[in-house]
C-alpha cells in the first residue's frame, strides 16, 4: 500500500474556504429568531421569540422596502398567535426585495431577514375542442346513434327470447306433455 502526502497550501484559496466554512456553520444574528416565507404576493413571518409581556400582546412586524429605513416606515402588522409561536402576514405585496423585522412587545428585536417577492405567473386558459354530442356510452358502448326503430326491433327480439325461454322451461317441468 502506498501513501500519498497531503500538501497544504496557504494563500487566498485556503483562507476563503475557511471563512466560507465558518460562515455556513455560524447562525446569522439577524435571522436567528424569525422565519420568513413567500407565496405569490403574500409574505408571512413566524417566530417563537416574543412571549407575551404583561398583557400588551406579542409585538409587531414590519415589512420594509428598499427605500424605507425605520421600523415605523414599513407596513407594520401586529403579531398574533400563542406564547409558543407568533406570526404575521402581508397580502398584495408588489415585486421586489423587502426586509422583514420583528419587534417584541418588550422592545427587543427578534430578528430581521431579507426576502424577495416575485409575482407568480398567471395561468392561461385555452379552449380545446369538445364533442358536440357528448359521450355516446349507452348500452353496449355504441359509438353510432341507432334510431328508435333499431332499438324497438332489438327490444322485440329480447322479449321473444324471454318468452321462448319461459315456454321451454315450463315444457320441461311437465314431461307428460308433448
């Protein structure tokens, strides 16, 4: 078995890999206490970092666009939920990049996170050809429309067959008849 020596190289590549590894493992302070999601033009935030404070509620959340700088400038919504989880929702949010900030009732900031809202594509509806007379299932799955005369003749044949069956069975049950 042959061993191959591991060569360590110092320089900007190794430093960049080390910084990237630390950045991926370290939690971000701004988004530690909140979770933001989007669905179409709706933005929602959830947190468990804001327990109720002396009956004053859980706090509030603000949706800030790129030109708004303070919490009060954004679309402020009151948090709702329970002491174990709170949430807020904004509807009809336009396309763009926003920052969601959650402030608890005691004044502490639970977290802040950037979110990108993109409008969902509107589905298009196109007309397709449909049968003019619907599905021709019927008895026997016929695809051709037979007239009333054909159905009457078929019904008469079935009736004749039923009468002949009854006659033959009655005749067999009495062997003394010819």
